[in-house]
C-alpha cells in the first residue's frame, strides 16, 4: 500500500495521499465484492474480540478525546456522543457480531421474471462499491460504518472528526486486525489519518472517482455542507425534528412513559423528541400532566399559550422553536386540532425523520401513519427506536430522509445496489 503519512505534510502531500487511499479502497472493493460470506463474518467476529481485548486502550484513547473536547467547551450533547464506557464498548463489539449474524445481502435474488421469448431475468443484489463516511463526535460510527460496509461487500473510507480522532484510530485498528485475520485486504476499511478539514472537500469531490456514495454523520452544518458540495450521491438527513403527538384517545400512563423516554433517554440522538403536540380535544386531561412530567425531569418546556397556562414554569415558545432540533433537555409543546392538525404541523415544520402518534384509536393511528411523510412513523412507542440496531439491522450507517434508494435506517441491505442477470438459450431480437 502507498504511504499514507499525511499528518504533517502540506496540501500537495495531502491530496496525493488521499488519492492513494481512494485507489487502494477501489482495488480492495473488488476483492471484497467477491469475498465469501464466511470470510467477511470471520473478519467481523475477530474485530469484535479484539475490541473487547483492547478495552483499556480504547478507554485511554477516549479519555484523551474527552479532555480535548472539554477544553474546547463542547456542549453536553456532543460530550455524550463522544463518551465511551464499558457498556458502550461492549455494545459496539456486540453490534459487530450482530452484523456478522445477519444474512449476507450480496447475491440475493430480489426478483425473477420470465419473458414470453423464454428469457429468464433476475434482479440480483450487488455492493455499491466504495462508501465514504464523514462523521463528527461519535467514535462508534467507526465500528458501525466499517462493519456494515464490509458485510455489504463495500470498501469504506472513514473520516472521523477531530473530537473523536484518538478513539476512532483505536477502533479502526481493531477492524484492520480483524480483516487481516480473515485474509482480506486491510484497505477494505480505511481511516483518513488527518484532522485537516481539506480531507472532507476531497472526499466530497469523490477522490477522482473512487467514492460511489457519501454518508455524513454529524451536525446540521456538516450535513448541509455535504449536501451542497458533494459530487457523488449522498445518504443523509439534515435534521431530526421529531414529533410526539398525543391524541385525545391516548392512554395517559402510556403516553407519559413513551414521552419521557422519547425525550429524555438520550437527548443528543437524532431520534429524540423535539416537539410535543397534544390534541386540543384532550387538553384538559392530558396537557398539564405531560408538561409537568417533562419539567419535573429537568426538561425545559417552551410552549404556546395553553402550555404556559398548564404550568407556570413553561417558557413562551417562539416561531423558531417549532422547527428546532435542540439535541438537549428542551422541548417545544403546543395544542393542535386533532390528528389532522398534527399532520399539518409536522408537514410544515418537520424534517421527515421520525414522528409518533400515541392513541388507542386504530383509525386515527392508521391515518397518521399513512399521511405523515417521514422516513419512520411510529404508533404507541418511543421515537428512540429510530435506530438500525433496534430495527434488527445490527447497526446503522445513518438515517436517510430522502426518497431515493434508501430511506430510514441505512443497514446492510440499503448498502447494496443491483444488477440484472439475463439467462437465455439462443434468443435473438427481431
């Protein structure tokens, strides 16, 4: 493999080294696309074992990242995303094994049809090629993205943010050791070894044709830049403006349980609830208890006039609050006129990520699930289930809110394309 020492070089050296990474990844992707499922799974399981064995080293690397982040006065949501502990490392290793246990997505026959002339045509799943992943503070993305791409037969080029740089390098080294044990090229999962932001621009340009798709994982500014500048296809969501609508026919105890988890389990994840909508017809029974529940859990509530009357601690909401992604212990709250009012509000202010209805009325639930145009719609469950791992995908490389190719949690199946395989017996076209 060509020299990738780009940490101390100038712009010319950086460009040269990044292009070398692209060429190596493209070459590795051809090997990986033809690799047997057992070989890919062996690499994933070995990486999981090595990750557990190197837990102490990983905690030490993460402590360096955390100290640097605190020195930069990063907010609590960013610090929470960055933190690794025993539980999160164990979960990361388990995700690698869960991905290994999934059916192999490559080579699946998605559809077969017979033509009148006798041709038999199959639509067969194939890898995308090389996937570029640009992420910020979540070091676990290194493992999840690398593993998902590997399982789907794609090479991955990962660019970690400066916040998670030390943790990501350590996790990447575990993936590389797993690849070596399985006899696969270590270039199947590459990590850009620099904090230089110019690397992001080079990846968005496609590394001279090496990258087939880009996945950004980070804040609004990163995703906006990727969507504006990328010259290759993008799987992304700009924001997670997630709504919980509590209908007049909701069970209050159920609504309280779901809402508290949806907002406060982890406030910094994209599936965290950011707006509470309550049916005006049920306001007398529902609004005050729900608002009080959030406030007592140390969540700031910014509400409309009705929410302010329900509890004196509620802060007046501004127009900007209805389209805010707080990623913090803050929520906007307002009354709406039934399920149609909720749908209209979500269409006006939402981001097509995840939205939930809480109701015991099946007809209302069906209307909400059918008409809300979001990647994930939920009935009577927490929005924090908006996660590839919770969907049974092992992990996710991100959540896509667009309408092309992939939507919702992007797992191994979504990291494949397809080709048509045509079987004939001498047919010619007239």
